[in-house]
C-alpha cells in the first residue's frame, strides 16, 4: 500500500509534467494531467491530495479560476506555477484563488522539493485541524447534554443547541456573550462563586437545581461540570468548558422510590393502627347505640335523659368521625380494595357540583370568620370546563374519585384566603411517549381531571412533600395531611398518576390521570 503523500500536477506542457514527476517521485505519489477538468474530477472523486501544482496560464482555465473552484472541496495546499517575471499573475492568484506557495519557471529542483515538502506539511496540519473541527461539531450536535466553550474573557465561542435551549436562547444569541449576560437561572454572586472555585480546582462537578422560566413548569436538575483548558501559547488566562447533563428524570425516579418506600412503611403502620382502632371504634359505637336504646326505656327524669342523650350523641358523632378517619387510613395503606365500576367522569362531576359548591362555600365562610374577613367581599367560585365533547368512561371507585376531587377543591379553597376562582377542567389526553413527567403512565388514552386555582402556589420544596402522609402547611385544625396522600394512593390504585404544576404566586394545577376503558362517540 502506497503511503507517500499524493501530489497533483496540472500543466499543458508535457515536458513540465515529466520534469516535475522526476523531481518529486522519490518522496511523493505524483499524479499528472494536462486537463483542469480531469483534475477537478479527480479531486471531486475523493483523491486525498496533499498539494496541487497548477500552471496559471492554462488556456482552458486560468489558475485563479481553478483554485477558486477547489479551495472549498479539498484541504490540499495550492501552489502556483508561473514565469518568474509574472508578478501580476501572482497577485491575481493570491487575491482570488488563495494560493499558499509559488514555484517560478524555469524550475529549480531543489526549490521545488523544498516548497512541495512545506506544502505537504501545511496540508497535513489543515487536515488534522479539519478533522478536529468535524469531531467538535459532531460532539456539539449529538452529545446528549449541553456543551459550551468560553474564551479567556469568559465569552462563549462554541455551544450546542441543548446548552442554548436551557438558557431560553438560540446558539447565535449566546455566542460572543458572557455567562453573566445570558444566564437566567443563577444569580451573579452564584456565577462568581462558580468561577472562583474553578480557578482554584480547575475542574469541579456540582448537582444543581435549575428553576424553570415558565409558569407551571417544574424545576430541572443538572449535573454541571466546569473545566479549565490548557493555556494558549503566550497567554496567561485559560479558556473553559461547561457540560450540563439533565438528570431531572433520574431525580424524579429517586424521589418516587423514596416516596414509595415512605408510603410502604407508613402504609403498613397505618393499616395496623387502622384495624385496631376500627375494632375499638366498633365497640364504642355499638355500646353507645345500646345505651341510647336503654335510656329510652328507663324511668330517669326527662332533663337527665336529654343531657345523657346529648352527651351520647356527641360521643357517637366523634366515634363516627374516627371511623371515617380509619377508612382513609385503610385506603391510604392500600389494604382496602377499590369498588371498581364504570364511571362517566362528566356525569360524576355534574352530579357532585352542588355538593362541592356548598362544601367550598361553608369552608371559605369558616376561614373568613377566623381571619376576620368579609365573606361577601372575598368569594370562592367554582367553574367546570369540559374540553372534550365525547363521553369518557373510566373504571374506578366513584366514591373515592368524588372524595379525591373534593380534597383537591378544598385544598384550592384553603390556598385562596382572599377568594378566587377554582376551575375543574375535564379533558382526555393520549400518552404516546411515557417519559418526563409522564414516565409512570403507560401508553394509552387517559381521562384528565384538573383542579386549578388562583391561590398562593407552592414552592419546589413543598411540592416534593405534598403526597407524604400527615404533611400539611395548613394551620392546626384545618388539615390532617392525609388528603393528597389519599388522592395519590387512589390514582395509583386506579392505574393512573397525579401530576402537580405550581409556582409561588401563580396558583396550582393538580391533575388526576385515569386510564380510559371505553369511549362513546
């Protein structure tokens, strides 16, 4: 296999071709032709020439035209062949064809060898540079994480689409700018800390939460690596690289695993407590009911009987509330099976609208009195938006679904102490790519029940804990912390999921996804 560098010589003088081939053949693989069109064809077919020698005064195509055609399709170094006294030719070729060397005629063998050798070396450097550029371009375009390069002054010189998209910009909008000018997620003092740390450590990796710039979009998590590159010759400052790997899905999986472990442990505990407590309450309720029957038959005075009946009624009411609480605990622990039925979600919401409205009005009235506000001035309204004309059927426990919607509406009302609108949005959604926030849902059609409010909203930290049992941000007496845990457990048992979107000051939208089993058109 011939490993000598390939040289192309183009001249309409056969003697020149023969002479150059004799001079160069010992150290180079020499190709010769009298036709510029044949030369162009060889170059286009992919012959990797290291240098091209061309006679400027070729009658069929002048040298400046030929070199202008080939300079964008080959890295071969371009050498002009011309008479020694033709300085006009040399100037024209330099301006138009981008030549690198000039060999005068008549030929000096020693000069020819030296110039061609230097041309080959330059071509090798250019080929290596082009290879490195292609590698860098390939990495920028196809890496699964954001990649950006900064020069010694901190300005971005290269960046891929993922890195630009995280900043809400295009690549063109980022280049030439500093990180401080275009970074929307980190504050100036944070960026200064990153740069100071980089100067000390030269490389560091940090897992950072990046807040979303869009309302209702949750924050994302990135593993961000910063790296100082080597110094350019004669330079003191050093360029740097930023690599940003999105690990939001991994974080969600970790959070879901932790949540599942908590739910399993607490569910087991809740189930055990609920069974024992329920047995106790059954005894209390039965005893109170028998006592009430006994008092009806006794000869005790009317006043005493009324007092005892009132006390027994209070005890019975409290015991029944305790029994309701244990039902929730049992449902949360998933040890209570759902009574699955075909449910028309539109009809269910319509049937429960008046009850929901009444409950929310009473709840808001009580809160307003406690806060010393005017109930008439601050009202809570309830609206239903049906975004689908089709009847949608799901298979679930209707009483549990009613309770789940009630819990979400009550939470929305509590989040709006100054009143506002609560909207129940009913729609369907097809999940075709179960990734991102939908990664716990199978491919298929889902009924989506969203309860949206204009309340205070929730921080990222609060959202991370809202499905934990007994977690609540409400004042004492206004919540047990089991409502959303029950909603989450119910949705999971029904083959669906709960997705939360909220930001501080922007309200909340909590959606229950339930798989559709039948559609009636």
